[in-house]
C-alpha cells in the first residue's frame, strides 16, 4: 500500500523552556513522512519548497522511501518559515513569525506516479487546496484523513464545511473540536462533527492523550507520561504520520486496527517531543518503537474479572 | 476486611452551569462511604456533625454497612457547610462560603470497635489531625492512604511533611502534586513525592484520568468521556472510596490489584458526576457498576502483536 501526504516542508525557529533553535527543518509533511516511513513505503510527498531547502534533507527522505515527485522547488523564493515560543505548560505557544514565502503560491498537483494510492493524509492547508487534491485523484483512496486549524474556521468556514464532506477522517485537537462545533463537551462535539461528513474523528489532547470516535464507539489512547517534553513542535503531525503509516502498512481500516494505529501514532509522537524538530524521528529504531508500544500497553492494561 | 474512613460529613451548596442546589449532603467521608460500601463492609466512619445533620442520611449509611460509632454529634452546633460555583470547564471552581462550624473542634477518636481495621483512608484534614488518627490505632493498618490540599501546603507544610512519612499512599490532584514539589512535570513531581514517604502515589487529573505511581512503575486510568459532567463535587472522594473499597474487599495490595482498584474508583467517580452531590451514588446498582467497568476496559483495550 502507499500513502500520499500533502503539507508543508519548511523551516522553524523554536523556543521552549529548555532551549532555542534558530532554524530547523519542519513542516507538517516532513513530520508525517519521517513518522510514516517507518511503517509504509512509498510515502508520496506533495509539497512546495524554496531554493533554500537543504538537498541533504531531500536525500534523507528519499533514502527512507519517501517519493518527492510531488514536491515543487521554486528557484527564486524562500521556503515557508515559522517561528514560535512555547509556554511552560507546552500546551500553548505564541507564534512570533509566519513567512509564507513559497506557500503563498502553493497549488499542489498529484503526479501520475502517485495515482492509485490507497491512503491520503491532507495536512493543515486552505480547505480549497485540500479539496483540489482530492479532486485530482482519479481513483478515490480507501481512507482520506485531514487536519485543519482555527485559522481556517475563522477565514474559510464554508470551504471547510465542504471539504469535510469528502473525507473519511478528521484529526484535530480539543480546542479545534470545540471551536468547530461551539460545544464544550468533547463527546457532544464529536457527535456533531460525525454529522458533518467524516465517519471517523480523532481529537488530540496533547499530554492528555487522544480520543478516537466512530458511530457510537470511542477509544482512548493516553500520552506517555514523560519527565520532560523538550519540544512539542510537529508532535501532532508525527502522530498523524504514525497513525496513517500503520493503517497503510496493514491495509486494514477496521476500528480495531485504528486502535492499534492510534497507539502507534502516540508512540511516534512521544519520540518526536524528545528533541528539537524531527531530530529524534531520524534516529529512532524499530526496536525502540516496539519497546515504546509495549510501554503504552503496560501503561493501560489491566486484568479484571467481574464476579 | 474493613476500611476506616476519616473526613467530613457536611452540607454543600453547589452551582454548576447545569443548575443549582441550596443544601445537599456532602463531605469527603460521606462520598468515600457511599462509594466504598458497594465493595466492602463494614466501612467505619470517623467524622463530626452538628444537630442539623439528617437522621435519615445516617440511617441510609447504616443500611449500607457503614458504622457510625466514630461519628461525634454536637448538639448545639451546625454541621460543616461549603458553598461553591463551578466554571464552564468544571475543572475550576470558586469557593463562596466555608462555615467550619463543628469542624473547628474536630478531634477524631478511634472507637475500640474500629481497632484492627486493615485499611485506612484519611480524608483532606489538618495533617496533625491525620497523624493523630494514625497514632490512635493500636495495630497499623495494611494500607494507609491520605488526601490533602493546597491550603495545608501553605499553612501547615512542616506537619504535612511529617504525616507523609507515616502513610503508604498519597491521593492528590495534578495542581496539588505540582504545588507540593514545585515541579511542573508530573513524572518528576511523582518521583519527588515518592521520596517524601508514600510508596504509592495517585495523581488525579479530573476529566483527563488518573496516574498511579510506584517505584519505576506507572499505570494510567482514563476518565470516561461523558456528554456532560453535571456536578463534579465529591468525585475525587468517590474515586478514593471506590479505590480503597476494592482493595479492602480483596485484601490484595499488589500493584496489579491497585490497577483494578483505580479503574473501580474511576467508574464510581463517573457515576458521581452525573447528578448533584451523592444522589447518583445512592441509586447505582452492581449491574451498572459492572457495565461501567466494562466500558473502561473497552475504552483502552487493544490487541497488538509486535512483529
């Protein structure tokens, strides 16, 4: 099976209570690719970069089975740049700089070589851009998942409501679920969102784990209790990459397999936050991933006979 | 086995986004007793009430196997009264009124008939009062658990540090764990608290579940995702009552059985929040409890072969 991922490839400058980095590779599609390529090949990347995006990073991605035919390189512009500072609780951050650069002209095309892919992950982009990608696919993927954010709810809600009707799964955080529905209770918000189009919904709660909703079923995956969250940048995209990577590897989109996939996504996210940017994702081994998944199992497993 | 519970028996006035009650029975020992008596008999209550505490409530507790020999009745004073208003997120609240009344003179005595009890739950009281109860016991219980709060950390920290050396388990919320240690990371805070005396620590995170720490082990129990939290008053004490009730019923204080106990506590707390005060706890049946525990199992269980 193969997985198409559409999103940004960028530079980030990040400040956390633990340290600071001036310029590190980032972007949603980068995190998705590094996470998913542990499980499925090829990962088929659709993105846009400027002249300044490092060739070594492209090479590293290629070595991991990431196809880059869908990555447009703009010779006379810079790559997307984001800068932010995290608060002590790491759940909130201030955006300091957003330089769109090449992203202002992003009009993603699906290369012929990507046609027929079974899984599609639409990163956080303008809903119109997300819809364009779906409509460029000659064969509908078995599972289309998408991310979005408060910015699009405020500036492009009608378009967002449309693209929601075309996807199978929405992956957002708790604040976004509340904003999208105007409902404080996440259970009520989930019910409302499952009426908007997606059959599956994941609500990410950062250090408090993630909830998966489908029909009347709900599954909860904890986040791993960590001594320190060094840098949460990209954790949500890494989660999505691990989740979709596991599904695409197995080709099984049953609810039971989605439970496994959400644990895999949580495990990958727990690595992501250990170092700046995608640094840790580039080092992580299969043995480490398996051990981390076992930790999640131990964290929540209990045996109980009801008598 | 039997369980001694020391704490308040009181009246509460509660305001939530869903409604308001002017005067309802409450207090930590009341919630612990209603929760624990589903699992273990006798529950041996140590508390103090005024002339106004309802005889029918005493009768109802007795009918559930709760011993009241340790409950002092003061003929010329009123019972402890607390009034509070919850914010929309239900995780924060404003205290409007605290009338200590009889509680100002509370000097708990352990009746002879309670001596030899194997389990002791010390509700949130002055650390000196908690220590007095421990020292009145001629035989040390197999497991002593205690609750505390920010107020005692600010006003009686030296005494709190002493009583912590005498207990096996501390049960507090995330904000309290952070305040007690000055550490933001709950994992680091847990390590620090396990150096202060208790061998076991439960950190309650409200709607985000609860963590159990012991040595290098950690277990996580989610909270049940609910459409509405009607009234969170007493949920923490109900959790403790279910937890200790399960342990006392089985007499098994292994870490594996504590995992089951924390699920039982979470299940009982999920009932507590469905109605004002202890109302729901008085109605709940064994069948409902078993079904709720099964819901918790379904919420987090996944099968995964690592290949």
